[in-house]
C-alpha cells in the first residue's frame, strides 16, 4: 500500500473545517477517509505555527535547516577526527 500525500491547501481546508466550522475530528476523518490521529496532528501543527504549518516537500523550517546543517558539520568533524586518529597511530608506530 502506497502512502498518500496531501497538499498544503487540502490540509489547511481540513483544519479549517474542524476548527472554524465545528465539525468533530472523528466525523471529518470518517468523511474524508483519514485516520483520526493524522487529522489531530494536522490540527496541532496548525495551532502551533499557523503561518508556517505544512511547508511542503523539500521545504524545511529554519530550525530544521539548522539541525540538518549541524548534523552535516558533526559528520565532517567525526571524519576529520578519525583521519587524525589514524595519522597519529601511523606516526606513533613509526617512531618506536
């Protein structure tokens, strides 16, 4: 079974249906053939960050971009550390 993808506009309309029109989450989920937990998550995301909720595929929030940058930097630093460890072991072996 393939995972379904929903557009930002669809998610915003569904959240608006629940929050502004007073439709219950369970009823909206049944009507739209969604799982209730998915719909509840969308409502929470919209409430937490109304302007930047559901950024889309490939678009990250600024804090996610910073985390990704730090992960890349950490990987680079680990590689440099490993190279230096190997070089130190190599030169220590030669000096004995």
